């Protein structure tokens, strides 16, 4: 249903079931789960060497966070607008997740959990 241009590392549904997010190598892509139509994509290019390693939807399904190889986690709204960058890691962000009620975001890297 979805047309990947690169490898797909992780795929997750939004809590409301309306969207699917995938990390396709160099990009984060979000699709409508019913139609398969791409809603937005964000990320780097092969030339930049930027990879998306992990992702998670917010508990209210209004945003998605992706962990990148440049040590930053980025949160996007569902129109693809960058909401916030979470910095402080010394290596690639390999895990992201929201607390059950959405008040906290946790990020993990080989250097620490924040």
C-alpha cells in the first residue's frame, strides 16, 4: 500500500488509528492509514548522511517525533511543520516515546536517556 523509496526500519500507527508513520532510511513519512496517501515526509538526504532511526506518535495523535542520526529528536505536526527539536545527546537518537498521558517525551541514545 505504501511506496517506500528506501528501507523501512519502523512503522507505527497513531493512537487514533488514522495515520501510519515509517522511517524510510533517510526520511520520516506519515501516511493516511485508510488510503495509503502520504500526508507528509521530513528528513535528510543520502548526501547529508542523515538517517531516521525511531519514531513515536504523541498520545493525542497530533504530532510525531523522530530520532535522527545527528543526535536530535524532532517533533512535527501532521502537516509536516517542525514543532520542536530535542537536543542534548552525544550520539544518534535510537529510541523515542511518550508517557501514557503525553506529558513527557523520553529519548534514548548510546550516551544516556533524557
